C-alpha cells in the first residue's frame, strides 16, 4: 500500500518534531548536569583546599598558593591543632550552646507561632516585630546585651551565651514554623476541641506530630546558625572555659603569625559534626524545607 504525499509530509513533520524534542531534552539535561557540576565544585573546592592546606608545611603555605602539596605530607599540623589549642573544649562548648539554645528556641517558637497563626495574637504588629528583629544587624544590640548580661553576671559563661543564641534563633524558628502550622487543616484542631482537648493538648497531641519534619528542619537550621555564630561569642566570652569553636579557630597564632595549617586542620574538625547531622537528617530537612516553602 503506497503512502500519499500528505501522509509522507505528516510523517516527516512528526519525525522532525520528535527530533527537536529529543534535542531539547538532551540539552536541558546537559545544562542541568553542567550547573550541578559547577555548584558541586564551588562547594567542595574550599573544603578540598582546606584539606590540602592542613597537610602542608608552614613554610610551603607561605611560599606558594598551590592547591596540592609539593613536598611530603605534613600531618604534624593535625597533632599541633589539638596540642596548641584546647580544641576539644571549644567543640564541647559549641555543641552544648548550639543544642541547648536550639531546644529553647523551639520550645518557645512552637506555642508562639501557633498562637500567632491560629488566634492572631499580636495582630500584624507582633509578626512584623519578630521578623524585624531577625533582619536587624546583630552589632546594633551587642552593647545592650553585653551590659544586661554583665549586670546579672552572665558574661563569659555558657549560660549567658545560650540565652543570647536562643533569642537570636527565635525569630528564625517562628518564621520557618509559620508555614508548617498554616498548612494544617483547621478542622483537625476543631475536632480535637470537640473531643475535649484543651488548646495546649491540641498543640501537643495534634499539631506537633504533624509538623515533625518542620521541627527537624527548623532545628537543624537553628543548630547551624548557633554553631557558626561569631559576633556574640567574641563579645561575651573571654576565656577558654566559654570560648566556642569559631572563636577558637582564631587562636592559632605563632611567633611568625597565623598557623594556617593548624587552622585548616581545626576548621575541618569543626565542619565534620555539622555534615554528619545534615547527612543523618537530610530526608527530614529536604521534606521540611520543600513543604514549608509554600505558604498556606
């Protein structure tokens, strides 16, 4: 059976269209892979450079800016990083401060956000004020905070630093949890009220289990912010007993200046715990951030 001219033309057009679509798909995937590769290089290259720097001799670090060591690997930097600076103490202080301040921030943020979202507590002023405290430069309030903590004798203590970090993370926690609570159908809470639940019981038994992924995502973000915080730790702590990890990294000084090899080794040590936390909870983190990305 012979094909007519119109059928031949239509078949050729369909093949051309399929070829164009295939080319667009291949091009799109190629572009995405290239962008992903560039992003991965941008993220991993500084970490790789720190790793190679921690294996260079001090004189080599000052003489050349090469990425890879040109001499024998100098692992002494890793031993000196722990011997010359109480790095374990700094890591312990950062861990305690980050974990406790994150827990306090979440304990306060959950009922506050629930009251704002469901019962319009504070109207439009309270949410705007909370967001305003987040975008305000921390240096603006550093002097008043220092004066208040000195009055109650909490400077150079982990307790004082934990309170400040909790206060600093509270606006972030409220802002992130807002969308998770708005996404919960109000009918579930009304059904709980009909069953005799109080508002606190509804929050504890209905709302909190439904925003579990959001709590994990918010907690990880607050944990990272507290772990990396530098300004308040610099102003409020003076001794090794209360210095946190970011402050401790700046303590690698020798008779010839900063010891960049030891500093790189110490910095890698401080990065590892955060990476482990993110890897362990990445499913909750991705789920929480993508779910909370759309306002209800």
